[in-house]
C-alpha cells in the first residue's frame, strides 16, 4: 500500500475472514515497526517512508553484506555458484515479464544465499531488521524504467568476482550495488516533484 493509505481494520478482517483481534494485534506490531501510523481521532494510515533514515540503514546493510560476500567468495562451491547464477536468471525472467514481485523475491534470495554461503546465515537476519524502510522505497524504484535490468547487471558483476575468487572485488561490486540506492532515491524524488508540478 502506498504511504498515506488508510488502514480499515474491519475491512481487512472481512477480507481475510478474521476477527478484529488478530488484525488489531497486527496493526499494533506494524506500528511498532514504523510501518503504520496511528492518529487518535483521525485514523490509522500506512506510514510515510522516512527518507532521512535510509542512508544509515544502507550503511549498516553494506557493512554486514560486504563482510558476508568476502567470506562467501572464499567458501563458495561450484553448486552454490550455480545456485546464484540460477537466481540471477530468475531475475532476468521476472524483469522481462515486468513482474516486480517475483523480481524482488529473487533479489532477496540472491542476498540471502550469499549470507548462507558465507557460513553466517544470521547476517541476513540482521539485514532484514534494518532494511524494512529501504525495501519500501525499493518497491517504488523497481518501477523506474530499466531499474530491474541495472540490478541484474550489478548482481552479475558480484557473481563474476566471486567466481574469480576475488573477495575484495566482490565486496566492492556489492558495495557499489547497495550504494546505488541513494542516487535512485534522489531520482525518484525529482520525478515525484515533476509530477506534482505538472498536476499543479
């Protein structure tokens, strides 16, 4: 749901065949995670994306994932290399079909697999905790022209460095891939401002 969308617990409960209690519990949990905002007397809404917090989340994610890819490069087996290649292929298929949901799932699988190969799968669990708001933004940027194909090229570059047993090269490629979120953020904001100016 886009930021600012009203959350109507009664409608959600009816949609999923639930009582209001579990829906209320879910709303409270999402509010704790900063995904929903509750305004007394006004209503409950999908939270706005806190753009100012994204750079810090990306820095944390970059530190964790570049450490993981260094270790994964040293440990990766041939079958694991093929698994990463197959995930990238799944991304190509999703991009060709314009399927952002399947593309995002494959993207998650690629990064999670690198953490698994590193021998420290818990790294990905930590990443998941810090990247929630970044993911919301990425769902918007994937709609930008050719963005999915850029991500595929980035992943391919990481895998090529891993296949060459170049741990530092793989870390550099992955770091550049994650850093690219910030320029995409700026571009997305410019496009949004242009759209608002056109409407006015």
